[in-house]
C-alpha cells in the first residue's frame, strides 16, 4: 500500500522540487493531486485505465444468501472487475472462503444449508454490479472481506491508500514528474524521461493483452469464476 501523497512527493523529488526527507507544502500537494487526476484522465482517453487492489467489507445477514457489490448494491462501491480472494471475519478471526466456479456451484446439492458463516462463494458479474452468493447461508451477522481489483477514476484526497499492480506506481510517479515540471519551470533529467517512457511502455504492453471475460459458459470450461478480468498472459 502507498498513499497518493507519497506518489506526489516522489514526483516532486524527481524534478528536484523537494529534497530527500522533505515534504511538499499543502498547496503543492493540492496542485499535485489536480495534475495527477488530469494525467489519469488523459490516459483513459488513450484507452489506458489504471487499476488498484482494495479490500472492502460486505455485511453478511442472518438468512441472506445473495448480495450485490457495486453502485447502489448491498455494498455500495465502485464495481470491481475482478475478485482476487475472500475471507469471512468472525470476531477477531478470519476464515478463508473458497471461490467456486460455475460448475462447482451448480454441483452443490443443497444450497439452502445453513451455518454460522459461509465457507464458499460464487461470484457472477453484470454490467453494473457483481453478485456474491454464499454457502452455507449464514445464521449470524458477520463480515465478508473481499479483495478486489477496481478501476481508478481519480483521487479525492492525498491521504488515500492505494495498491497498484506491478509497474503502475513507477509509471505514474515518473510521468507525473514530467507533467508537473512546467508548473515549477524546471526540466526533468534525461534519466527521468527515460524512466517515464519505459515504465509507460511496460503497462501499455500489459493493457494490450486480450481481456478474458468470464461468462457462465467460459466459467464451466475454466478453473475459476472469481475473476472477470485478468492481466495474466
């Protein structure tokens, strides 16, 4: 995990605006946040979407087997494009939840079975939300912690925590350094320019790989249904 403030600080350090161990001013952080969001917005126009990993908590209710995650869902949040894992939190303990594919889910004979907390889950996707069906059906109120991959539309505060996929933090920090340099009437070094160029090429290569969508049919043919999108080759 890193914060937006740390990314902005590194970018300003790369152009010599702040020294090692120093921090930008409040105004510089604010300006950096505007520039960062503008840069990410321009990347989206080029078809380059930034992704982040986050962990969120879904409240499990007594007798409820199905939950939605996304705008206006049971968990009202940004719609994830991938679910990487899940655990159920009971008191101070976390218990792993197995993500089933469609074939495994359909093979469960008694989906009305109940228990204190679920041990398995099946995840299906629609355009606006994803649906989480749990098994067994919980008989107590606990929390399902899901680790998801979500698109970054922009940041609202420099204090935000974010976990970038491999290579993204380097590309964002170095390219932000170039983007903000005119505001400080400075010129990035040739090394910074090369770092920005090479790191951006790297994530563009990853983004150019075919997107794998998990439909009900493809899920039956594949090993998992927890993921709708992957950057694996």
